C-alpha cells in the first residue's frame, strides 16, 4: 500500500488578489455622510404633527373603530403618551 502525501500539503497563505468577504465583490468602505439631519427643503416645507394633535386623533380613531387590532394599537399609544406625561394611573 502506498502512502499519500495529500494530508501533508499545506494551503498557501493568500497574500495576493482581491480582498473579498462580501459575496465575491471587493470590500468597500462606506462614504461618510456629513449632512446627517440636514435638509435642502425650504424652512416650513416639512409639516410635523404636534403631539397634542396626534393624541387627539388617536382618541377620535378609538371612538370610531371596531377593529380589535387597531384598538389595541391606539390604547397602547395613548397609554405610552399618558405615562410619558405623568398622567397615567392604574
């Protein structure tokens, strides 16, 4: 029986070629975004609903809906607001 030398072959250390690990594509560094939180829209163009208006809309929707999933969401959101403003009591 002849002995095999296959188990004695060490794999070559890979020091050349592309650095992969991104499903075959070369790895790239993400570009820096220095404009985080800034917008190019003119002032006043973005409408943000005030919290008080949002809560009033939640109460209105709670009065009208029959959907149990929606009722659960509405009560959860209202409870969250009441806890945040120290108005919640068990």
